[in-house]
C-alpha cells in the first residue's frame, strides 16, 4: 500500500511547520540507527534531526489532525520529528548513489514523510519489491507539501542522489491497530 497526498497540510499549518526547519535545534544523526559506524556518521546516511515531538507539542497535534482528516484513521500513537540531509555530506558518504532498501519497525503499522523544500525525483523516496532489488519499482518524487504513506513492511530508501543542498522532510511512524499498539507497549516496557 502506498498513499500519495499532495497539498497535505493546509496553508496556515504548512507555514507553521515549515518555519520550524529554521527555528528548531537539529542534532547530528545518521541512518540506519540499527547499525554502528564507529562514531563516524558520514559512513552512514548522515542526517540532522529534531527530537521526537511529544503528544503535547503543536507539531504533533497538527500532524495527527491532518492524518485523521486526510486518511481517515485514528492514530493510537505517532512518532514524528523533522529531518534535514545535506548534499555536501551525502556525497562524502559511501551511501552516495548506493540504494539500500529497508523496512521500518514492526512496532508501527504505517510510515511516511512529508516533503518541504524540493520538487525533484532525486529528493524523493524509492519503493522496492524486496531488499535484493537493484532498482526501484516506484519512484515518488519530492514535491512541496507532498505526503507519502506506506506500510512499515514496504521496502524503501531515500534517493541517494539528492538534488538540493538541504533536503527537508518530516518522517512519521503511525500505530492505529490495537494489536500493534500492545506489541509496541510491551517492547517499550522491556527496554
């Protein structure tokens, strides 16, 4: 399942979310967090990320309300934050032009992201049939205020040939099934 929604945020909320790419603090990070790269984030897919938004945060509420309106689900939990990637850093990474499909956590039902500052295929998301695929089955181009949503079992990767100097996205992970929520809570209590 892949769901594409253009004009995801309504105009006022879009402006309020976008301004946070300038105002919020971003920490150096990398993907995938499941692997250790000896302390050198440039050996991975280098990113800058805000902290996860809390349920009491305005940006969490805006995303939750927009998702409920646009895809008609009632999320039990959402994890979301803002992410930037820099072209100059991506080019230094061994990941540059290397597509590494991955699936998202089994503790969520849906994943997705909203694009904020590019209208280009190279800044989008690639969808694959399996992790062994060398080329994508579907390419979702980045478009200002476009949202792409897919099941967490869908193989995907960012385009590893970024076009803009800074790629701005809002990733999110949704739980809307009771069964998944119980599994999520059990996992959280174990860690």
